[in-house]
């Protein structure tokens, strides 16, 4: 058996046999180091890797120089702020050990997106709030041994407000924006839209405008694209499609030596170039990680729609005899769109382009009134006259803008150019199927385009009426409510219209992929209304429906045959029902917070003291520094209305005048009724747009953007753009003013909104001879696209009055030095805020 007294020389762990002199673990624990001697950085990390964080935490507060005390943290913000502005959060951490993680999280308040949240400095865009609101953020720092400390930071956010210094009036040949903002040119006349299209020479020799940017950039919308591929992502603010109108041309700059005519005949090549410079562009744009924007020349989605592009007629007038032509004998198809001014961004992701001064392009030969009357009846002559399609004085030749029809067709037998001759050919059928006597009836419509599908055919939406369409702005879309679309007819003494769909809005339709079919659903059936403004501040929408309100064959003003006749000649329908004649109704815009509709009334030289009314109350003499003077309503105004019950389906409304255009020096009692000063005086309002409700500038008190197309105040300043935060209809009061004309005076009482004061400021002034027009932002509101139309339009090819946009040469590229004689170009600029915040706030 075993001997229990046996001496064991070696047993498990009891005997020390290591003769080395290295320290034991206890020796390490017993060692003490000052904070200056503590191991840091990588050494500390290595220690934790060897011994394990749990072991160290269980030991004394300081092991091998690693301090177990939690970090000392602090946090600050860039201070109190307001909606739309950039806020910076800064965290600090002090510790004997390395800080291995830092993070900010939001504790309370409206949710915001934090950038760089896992660093010691994070930023966010302050949300739009209706009253001062606290947002709380927690900063946490963790050191290498797992100890964490936190601190809370409170940021007080006020409601959004304008936050830029107003720019002064300017006559300089440049784009002026406020300090803290940058305006960059992104897309110019002639820029190539395919990889195979040559660079633009800008000397009049360029051709192929079906693959280049057109002229006179105008109304515009931004449509978001997915980060990759060609599918829609409405919320993407770094990649998208710009879709814009090309309203007109400045002919002198399009040809080497200006336009030419030989023995009364225009060269075909020049005419084709001029025609193709009209229409619409669809162009992809992207924002680089460094913040700069550019257009994508080779994008598969790039597209030009010109007066030659096939279109489809849609809605109640489709197939009607009024639209019969040699090209479309059944009146169901057409070609192209022309003189496109303002626009509309449809709620389902399509672009609505609007045909304005289309009537001027058509030729009518001497004696055509008699031939037309014989073939189509006297009412056809009457209708043509009402739409500005007269022959020239004495029933002589009307050549049409630019005399295009004197040119030969590109190919024999074509009718691309011939279609602009509306003269009746008596050898052809009386219904117009053999000539183009009815071609003008195919223009003056709203035209819907799917920007995401370059193979789609644009659709002319005839239910919205035919006029000098300036725009088509949707009202607020609310599930279960029939949506409305607001439009102006841009000519002196014309009307404001509203179309209300027969179909109530379904929210899911906003994201459907069959976008033009959704347009069919909401835009092909409904009621067109025209506005009547009453002196007491009330108003009514009068339905333009055949058989109602006197719109019948028995009408003594014009014999209406059917609903197609009413829509094709809705000006005559407006006359018949007694609508209010307005001072050139142009763009419409709807406040996304209140639903109120605003409409620019640009000016009216034919308004006299004898024919003023409450909604168009001014007629005066406006002297200019250059010795000229303007009469009538030279500076224009902006009217606004609120629908009864705040519903787009309403047939009644209340109204006032939001702001009267005026120089600050004009009579405050009778002309400068809005109390404008040097920071916000303006003339001839034209473009109009509210910031999008997807960002702080379009929420709570949305920013209204006002653009001008002026001649009455350009002796003092070039055309401009202002930002404003308007109140609501009725926030001012009534004013009785005295109008003084050349030979008469009158008094009228009107309704004036609260004086804008500092809630309206001049944000941009453009270069010489330009119009500021076209505007939309990215969904986040941090990039704003604006069009500069026809700079230098008063010059000649050999003596331009503007060299904008500047062409840099050699070493002077950084300061944008001009090349003498450079031809000006209409162009799109993109404006960003240097600190990355929401534009204007």
C-alpha cells in the first residue's frame, strides 16, 4: 500500500522552480506609477489585449499605469439657432487612457439626421418648428478600458426665418448673391447632351440642337434619381434630372453674322437651328462629394423635346375637328411644343410644360380671313383674332416670327416647316385635313412629359384649356380630395384659371411607375374654372362647362358648339361669363403650409385710371432716370387667394394683394403701397415658387421666391430674385388710392396685405439684359437651381451687351476674366450655401 509519509519533491503548483529574476504578477500590481508615467495609446491597448479588460477592472484603480477613472466629458453646441440652419455639436473628453469611441445620439425633440455622429464633432440641420423648441443630444465617450461618461447638450431651435443680408441693386454684368453663398453655372445654351456631340464653339457655327441645350432657359423642375441606375428616387438630393423649358431665341447670337434672308427667303439650316433651340431639355445632374454640381453629358436619360417631336393629344378635345391637320387628319396627334414658359411639377413625378406665346410663330397670307370664313365660318376668324392670330393690318401677309415658312423643307415632301403656315388652301378639304389651317389649335396647351422615360410621347392635356399658358401649379394634394391645378393666361387683361380633377387624390399614386397613365387619371376629366374677383375681397370660380353659364350655341358673344369648343377657346368662354381681366397673369404658386394660391401680375400698360378695379387697382406714371416713362401698372403686383374651406374643390375664395411692385422712391400713398425700400423694391414680378415641403424652407412659414422680367426699373437695376416669408390672406387691410394718368384720375379701394418689411429681401441680381426665371431646389433645400434667360438680348453678334456667363482664359481662370466679344448664353446656375445649410434660412 502507499506510504503516507513519503516526501513529495514536486506537486502541482506548490513548488517554485523558476530561477529567473523577472517580476511576478504581484510585483506588477504593487508597482505604482504617477499619471505622467502611465502607459498610453498603443501600450495600454496591448496591456488590455494580454490581461483582458475584466481582469484590469477587477484590480486596483491603476494597473500598469492604466487609470480606471471614467473620462471627464463636456459638450457644447454652436448655440441657439433657427430652422434650416447648420448646428455643430462638439464633445470633449479628458482621460488618462486613450478614448476609443465617441458618439452623439438624440435624446429628445423633433428627430434630425446627425452627420459624423461617431466623432467628437457632429452637425445637423435644425428642423422647422412653429415655436421655440429644445432638442437634447447626448455625447458619450468611452476609453480603452471600457469606462464611459456622458453629457447632454440642449439646443434651442426657433422657427425658420430669413438669414441673409439683402443684396443691393446692381447693373453689373454678373450674378450677385448674398455673402456666404456661391452661384455656379451648370448648363448653358449649346451644351452637348450626348457623348458624340461636339463641344460648343459659341461663334454661330454650331448646329445639331436636337442634341444640345436650347436657348432662353425658363421654367424648371428637379426630379431625383436613385444613386445608381435610371429609376426614380424623389428624395435624392445629389443626383437627379433637371427638366427645363427653352422659351425663345436670341437669333443674333445663333448664326455667324446674325440671321440672314436672301430675296425674301430664309436659309433652311438657319430655320432648323432656330426651331430646334425651342422646346424642353431633360438633363442629368450630379453633386460630387466635394459639393460641386455638374451635368452628365452622356446620360441615357438626356433628351431634347423640340417643335418637331411627336406628341399625343389627350383629353376632351382629342379627335375633334378643330385639331384636324394634314399631319393628323383625325386630330389625335401633333408635333412638338413651342414657346414654353412656366411649368408644373406634378405630384406623381412628371413635368408639365406650358405653351405661352405660340401664336406669334404662325404665317397667314393676305386674304386668309375671307377664305377661312368661307371654309370654316365667321367664328373661326373671330377665334383666331381673340388668340392673336390676326393677319396683318388690312388683311395682308402675316409672316410669323422669324419668317420660318419662307425656307424650304429639309427634305422634299416634309411638313416640318410648312406646318407653321396656317393659311387656308382652298383646294384642300374644308375640314382642314389637307393643310395646316387648324395647326394653331394644336398649341396653347399644357404638355405632360415623363422625365424618367426618354422613349415616352408627351401628352397635350386639353382639359386644362388653351391659352397663353404661363404655368400649371398643383394645389395641395390631400387623400380623398379632388386636386386642383392653377394657371395664368399671360397677356394683358387676361384671366386666372383653375382645373379641378373629377378624381379624388389617392396617395399611392404619388409613387406609381406608369406616370403618364396617372396623368390620364387626374388630368383628362374635370372642370375648368375662371376667376372673378369682387370688390369686397371675395371671389368665385365660374365653371367653363358647355351648357352652363351661357356657354351655348345661342351665346351672342361666341356660339359655343360643344365642350371641345369651350376648352379650345377658353378665353372667349372667360369673356362670356364675366371673368376679371387681370394685369398679365403669369406664374402661380401654392403655399404648401396654408394652401393659399399666389399669382404674379407682371404689368399692364393698357390699364388706365378709367378701368382699374379692386384686384388691379393701380394706373400711374412711372418716370425713369433715362428720360422714359411708363404708364398703366408699370411695376405689377402679386395677388393671392384662399379657397373657401381650404379645399381645392371650392368654388369661392377670398383674396388680397400680397405685394405691389414699385421703386422705393415712388409715392407711398398711391403707388408703393407695400412700403418697399432699397432692400426689397422690385418691378414686374414673373417667376414664382414656394420652397418644397421636404425641407425647412417649405415648412411652417414657407419661403416664397419672386423673380422679375422687367423693363420699367432696369434703369436702376438688372432683373432680380427675392425671397419672402408671406403671411396670410387678410393680414393687412383696405386702402383707397388715387390713380393719376396722362389725362384722367380715379379712386379705387383695394385690399393690401401686411407690408413685407424684412420678411422680403433681394437675394439675387442677374447680368445685363437678362430675365430671372425658372427655379426649383433639391429635396433637402441645400441646392437651388435658377435660370438666367437671354443675357445681352439687346446686343448684336458683333457687339454683345453682355458677356455672361464669363469665359475664363489662361491664368485668369480663377477670377473669371472675360474674353472680349464672347457671345452671351442663357444658362442654369446652382446656388449653394457655403456652410451647407438650407438656402435662404
